[in-house]
C-alpha cells in the first residue's frame, strides 16, 4: 500500500449538537481510526448527517469538542482547517456549464492567497486528481453532461485536489444505480490506500459492511455499536436499527458480511 498522506485522527468528546432548542446529539464520544474508511449507518433521522456536520464544523456544538490531530476544530482558522479536512455534502451544486477540470480546480482554493497564485504544481495536482478518479478523458466535459456516477467521482476528485488527510462524505452514493455505486466505493477504497482517513454517511448497510474498515451504528442520536463490521453487525443489531430480520453469512471470497432472507420483523409489520 502506498501512503502519501499522514493518517489523520478525529475524535469527539462529550459532543452536543442541537437545532434551536432540540438536542440531536447528546454527550457523544468517539475516536475514528486513522487511515481507514469509517461508515456511519443507522435509520433516517438518527443523527448521522448532523454528526458529520459537527465533525466538519458546519454545525457548532452546544457542548463538548471535536479534535483533529489533537486540535480543537473550532479554534482553527478556516483556511487551515480546509487544508486538513475536506467535506463533500449531500446534493452538491455547481454553476451551470462548469467543466470537470474547472470543478476540480476549486479544490485548490485553500492553498491560494495573495502571495500564492495558481502554479504548475496546482495544475499537476488537478491532473493527478483527474487520474485518481479516472476522469482524464472527461476533463473538458460539462458536469451536466455526465452520468450520475461520473459526476460524483468529479466531486470526489475536487476533494482529492484539496490534498487533505481527512475526507468527510455525506451519502456519496445516494441516488446512484448499482454500477455507479461500485465506481464510487472503489474510488473511496483507493483513497484510503493512499493513507487518507475517510468518514462517510451511508444508508446501505450491506455496502458499509463490504467497503468500510470501521462502522459506527447510530440510533436516536447515540452510538449503539462501533468497530469492525464483521464483529459488530449482528442480526440483533439489524433488527434494532431497521426493524428487519435477516441472516448474515460470510462472503467466501472477501470475508465481508452477506445479508440473506431479509424481512420485516414481526412487530413492525
């Protein structure tokens, strides 16, 4: 494995997140493994995206703190944080007519300034991001002419160009068909192999078990299980999270969990 980035550590200590007077996350503690893919899973409304927003400093905590490599993210200058943490939100929007290469250039903004203008190094980073996402042939294509999977890879390529050790992705495969989901998941795995720490919110528990190294299961704003998917995901946990009965089988090739005989639990029908 080639590691190009120092693995970033991300922790939350007694984190409280609220909307107006309604608490969503209450006193949450977590430590995310460095240089790994962490998937945050759970039913709709359990607090997954709120937690990711708190970890990205999009949502200010009402209590507790988030530490990036030991530094409180609330105290970091915005440009410094953007050089260390990249976020891809749900349903990201770009100006009409923007090309793939132009989008990826936005990833270099945290590295620009009055004394640091666009350079050959920046252009090389954009080229490398295009190559990493498999988009070289589409560099001059407008985003709105691409397939859903290609567009999502372009947005991820923009975060690659940001050259951070930590990537936060909010439902990066939502609304994608199976083939395009696999494209995105394989790109995420490739990025982890370069040493990046990746945290992603996912709705699809089977995909989280297949592609993530670490899993955080949430329910009602709290963590109910965390660890390696093959260890923490059980039929009882699936029932607790989703009201679904299932059998879990190990994939004979990869060892990841396969979900069989899924049905609504009797008391949820």
